[in-house]
């Protein structure tokens, strides 16, 4: 009897508390109703009025509301603002109540965006609060515009910060300054323990104050926090100082910025340490001058200007010498004041030697694109690097060679940072270059890149996942990344996607090899994709596997074939010998290999050598691979059968297998594979009447195959009905997942397929995917077919307009 009495007492308390405010709420809502032109509306129920009154006075009644019985509390929950709704979550769960539907409705009404179809939302409360935090931080939502978001007793940022697992910083680092401000100290402390992923999108040039705020933010979130992943997206023109700052902080290196406040979490040692240099000068050498945002903009503009001027000068007066003094005068005339007076270094020449014409190259961000054209003229790199000025000869003993007299003439001016003065003789006698990178790229030691040791900085906690998507890497940025990678032992996953590495891929391989030799190296996943590569993709794969024998996941894609006529190292015949070799690949730990090939036939023996060394391989995916003959493809499949006994998943995409039907049957008879994908492989383009029965017979005898994916193979109604025989009574197949998307299947064929499954009575066999088929030609028949299929399996389909798709296809023919 005690429980019912308590329940009755709580109910009476609820009514008593609400009674005092019910009259006021009723009068407030009745007044507008009388003056409404549309006529009187139905008055709110008494219970709803009481709930609104309680919601408006939660600051006083909160503890009493928590103790209300479940049925009453369930009616009050939708009336609470987001702060009390979040606070009452634990109590509601104890009473068997769920707030997920309420949070979903709040998302639809306030955020007004639809989550991605690929996203599976497990907790709408966390998703809403995380998005709410980002909107408040950027100022894109007005909390005073809705009573559910506004409450003077709560701080929106602080209350929602503990739900933030992923934070995105965009454009000009909006939000970084606000987070490090003193009023938001508790917000930042909460983020340090809750935030796991930090993303940067569409960054623009930022000022010194914003970078200083970002420095403090990264120090708190990474070095003293729980951030384990940093991702950069779509940064077409990366700012070197900002990019290096993000990289060095992510790698765990920390040095307070000039004039920045000391970190209270680092202890007295950090407080007493005077900052000496920025991360940029720390990594790239002391000879490189420090520049502010104005100087960087001026440098970029002048680089473009000088490049066009140089081309005109070469055409007009080939014998003209562009000196450093003339460069200084041009800079001064253009409005950029050098820090020091520029003095040309002393040179010695043989009598009668003619000075060659020179042409300034672009900055490091453009050096990769200009190296192709300049390599035909000069057998030396013209990319700006943190090295003293050097002189390279084409051949030892050439007459008229000039040499620098000492290194004391090196200056720390804007010229040294931006421009390269390169001279060449058309008769091929000699070559003078400005700042150059590591000469031969034999690559062994990061010090050869002109980068000093990093031990001068304090070392803190570092991230484990680094992702760079569409962030072009200049030579300067690539050198910094490679130098950091060589000792980044905590890094577990690295993604470099469309970064324009070019010949810097060799430096990357050297750094990865050095990292692999470090004790405690944890790098297990590498994702690499780019438009071009100086190495063919299979040779690049062999080099990566040799450099990282403990790698578990490797995904590599090159969109266009490599061009051997453009040597990776100017003046050399090819890549360094220690990277490309004919020796066998040692046994590795690779479990997942994904390769996207450019056009052109691939040498099957090279791929087989990688597969033979990957005895632990469980998943292989080949995209757009082309082989010289079906025999080469058969050689690859035979290698898989003999050396990759642990292989479970095999995928082929965008490959012409119309002439490889015998090899396809060989695969379907493999009793170790559990999932096979033939995506847009033109399987049934030739001899479909003979090949389909052979394929079905092979599948009926395979009891280990669980999934078969055949999207985009023009299966048609006839092929679908033939495939239905796999599920017949005399079949030993255990197939439970079938993907027949984009196969020109019509509603009548799908209905007949469903009837055959019903007749054989196989029961539910799993999932059936039907995307982008011609089911819109007869909607009634299609609905009937899907209804019958859902009694047998889980069907996933879509509403696809086949007529529009056909029009698009014809328009591109």
C-alpha cells in the first residue's frame, strides 16, 4: 500500500504546485483568443497548462519533478527546454522513459537539416547537443529566438560541451579565440576531456592573433586533452605557417608563441621558459626569416609577378642577368620593404666566361607544377628549400665553373624565402641554382633536408590519426610532414588524399621507413591517393610494403599513369635505388589491401609479388585494374589461391572481365572466400546463355560463399531468373546477401523471381539490394514483387527514375 500512497501524494503535489500558475497561464492564452480574427480555438487541456507552468518554474520545482511518477513525467518531458531535458535524462531512463523521439523532433524543428542516409544515429540527444554547441560557437543560431533554447540559468556552451566528440573549425579559425578566452575556461576544460576528433575545413589566411589562439587551443585539446584525430579538408592554398603549426602541435611538439600567455597546465618549468622561435623557424632552420601575414601576401604576389617578368625577359633579352640587387629594387618598387639590404654574394669567374641568363622560379607552393617544364632546361631542382645557396655542375672538370666564396654571404631577407635565381647556359657548361632541397634524395637522414632536430621543443601527447584531404603540399610543407613522421611513433593511421606529392613521395617513403625502425611504432593503416605519381602504382605499393612491414591496412589509388620521362630526381635517371629494387618483398602483416589503378595494362608479376608476401591478407579490392591478357588475370587468381589462404573478401570494380569467364568460375569455386564483388565488370556481355548456367552451377556447389555483389553487370530479367536457381532445393549454397543493383531488372522479372523463391521455400536468406533498376516502369507490379520478397528476405530499394537516367546516359554518348 506504500507505493500507491506515494504515487497519489506526488500527483496531488503536482496539481497543487501548478494550480497557482494555471490561472495566470489561462488568462495569458485566453486574451489573444478573444481578439483573434479566425475565431476561438480549443482551449488547452488542464494537464497541459499545468505542465507548461511546471516547465516555466523548473528552477524551483526541479527536484520535485524528478520524483514524479513515470506517466506524469512522460507528459512533461516534451514541455521542458533543452537544458532541463538533458539534466532529467538519467531519471527518465530509470523510470523506463526515452527522450530520443523528443530530441529527434527538436533536431527537425531547430536544426532543419536531414542527417546523411549513411549515418546511423544512435543517440539524438548527443547529436543535437553537439550541433547546438557548434552553432552557438560560430554565432549561427540565436538562442533567444526560441524558449526551448533560452534559459538564463545555463550557459549554452558549457552545458552542451560535454556531448561534443567532434569539433569543426572553418574559414578564418572562427571560434578558436572564443574558446581560449578566460570566461570559457570551464568550456575548454570540458572539451579537453570529451573531444576526440578535430576537423579543419576550407581554411583561409588568418592573422597572428587567431593563430596564437589556435596554438593555445591545440595545446589544451591535444597535449592536455583527449583529441586523437586531426583532419584537414579542402585547403586549396595552405598557409605555410598555419599548416606547420597544426602539424607540429598534432605531433606533440610545443613551444609558446611570442608574447603568448604561459600554460598553467605545463607547470613551473614551462612558465619560466622564454619562447625563442616559432615552430616554422624551429623546423625549417634559423636562416629562414620570420614573416607576418602582410609579408606572406606580398611574397606570394611578387612571386607571381617575377615569374611572368622572367619569362618576358628571357624572350626579349636571353643574355640579361637577373641579379639579387635588381630583385631588391623590384621588391622596393613593388611596395615590399626587405628587412635587410641585399648584397650579392661574391663570385669568381674564369676569364672570358659569360654569365648565363637567369629566371626566378615560383614559390614552393608552385614548385611541383613547374618542375616538369624546368627539368628539361636544368638538371637540378628549382624548388625553394631551407638550404644555403649552392652551385651544382653538370659534369666535374668543366671549364668556366664558378663557386661560392664561403657561406657568410647568406642573408635572411625576403628574397631567400621566396625567390630562386637560377642561371643556365644553353651550351650546357654549368648551372647555378638558388635554395635547393636535399640534393640526391637518397634520403636516409632527415637532417639532409635542412631541418634541425626537434628535441629543442617540449614533447607532449600526440594524436594517433592524421588525415589530409585535398590539401596541396608544397615542398616546404612536405619536408615538414616527412620530418615529423620519422619520429611520430604514436601515429596509427595516416591518410594523404590528393595532396600533389609528386617527387616528394620519395621523402615520404624514407620517413616511413625511418618511422618503422623506431621502437614502439604503431602505424598500422595508410591511405594514399593522388592524381599522379612518379612511380607506377605497383612499384609504389612494393616500396610501401617494404618500408612498413607491420602495416595492416593499405589503400592506394593513382588516377593517372606515371610518366617515366619526368625523372623524380632532376639529373638522375630514375628514383633512388634503395626505394626501387628487384629483391623479394619480405613477409608482411598486411590484412587489407585496396588498390585503384590508372588506365593501362598492369604487370601481373609485380602484383603477384605483393600478394605472395602478404600471407595474412583477408581482404583485397582491385579498382579499374587492367591486365594484358586473361592469362595474367588467371595468374593473379592462382597466386591468391596458393599464397593467400586467409583471404575472405575479394572485390573487383570497373574491370572488363567479359573475356575472363573461366577465371570468374575459378573464383566462384574457391571454398575459402566468403564474399565476392563484381561491380561494373561486364560479366554477361559475352556468351550469357552459356555462362549463366555454369556460374549458377559453381555457386550451388559452394557452401562457404555468404555474399555475392553483382551491381552494374546488365543481368536483366533472364539473368535474374537464372540466378534464382541458386536457392533451389538441390543447392548446397549458403548465400545470404545478394546485390543486383543497376542490372536493368524490370518489375515482371522481379515478381517472377519472388514467386520462385516462395515456391522453393528457402526461408529468409538475408539481404537483397535492388538500387537503380527499372522498377518504375510498372509501380504496381514492383510493389507486389517487393511485398512477396520481404517475406523471404530484407529488401533495400529506392525510387529511381530510369527514364531520366537513360536520358543522361544518351547525352554523354
